[in-house]
């Protein structure tokens, strides 16, 4: 039933949403992010809150744009990829080996994730920059394309601000 202002009486679910396993089953989205060493976003994807992080790594890695270097051809792959225990799966390690990317992933049950802290804070800081954009912190869009578009604009603004600050 719609109210007089066009508001829904129940929860509104859109595309690429899913029940959040840690937030009482509320529907939400997750932003998957791949950055370079200093925290600039290279690749970004949206999925439902119930999608495991490991399922988004391969499409994120494939979506990295060509990186211009001073000499030689453009690079299409990173040299190393750091990840926490969520990415410790055989199919991820074999995929990274095929692409000739060095995997720095903590092993489940063997290593602790605390050693990754010096690399992981870069991602956490970039996610905090993205959450600084109000439209991404709380999803207002019903359509997933619109939400992904706003996330891409936010990533572009982060890159622009970094470049503008350096010059």
C-alpha cells in the first residue's frame, strides 16, 4: 500500500540487493573495491549483501583498465594482490597464478590477518572515502545501474581530488 507521498509501506527491494547476514536480514548492497597501492580505486562492483567477497574478485580483476606507464606497453594486470582470509580459495589462487599475479592472501587456519594490516588499511580508508558520499552510505536508488553509476562517479571524484592535490 502506498502512502500519500508515494512512500512504500514495506521495505523496498531493488536489483542487486540481498539479506545482510550480520544486520538482522535487512536488504542491502555491498560495494566491492580493488585499489592500487596508495588507495586510488581501479575497479568497482556492486552486489547483494549476501554475496561472498571471493565471488567478486575475478570480475574485479578482469575489469582493471589499462594502466599507462612511462615506458613499454600498457599494463593490464597488477603485480601483487593482497587479500584477507575471505579470498583464500583454490579457484582464486589458480586464477591469479594463470594471470601471473602474485597472491598475498592469508591462509585460513594457518596465518593471522594481523600481518595484512599494513596493506588492508588502504582499502578501509578508500571505503571510508566512498562512505563520505551520502548517496553511497545509504542506498536511495531502486535500480542497480543508478547506484553503480553514483559509485563510479564517487570513485572518479576520489581520483580527481588526489590528482588535484598533487599538482
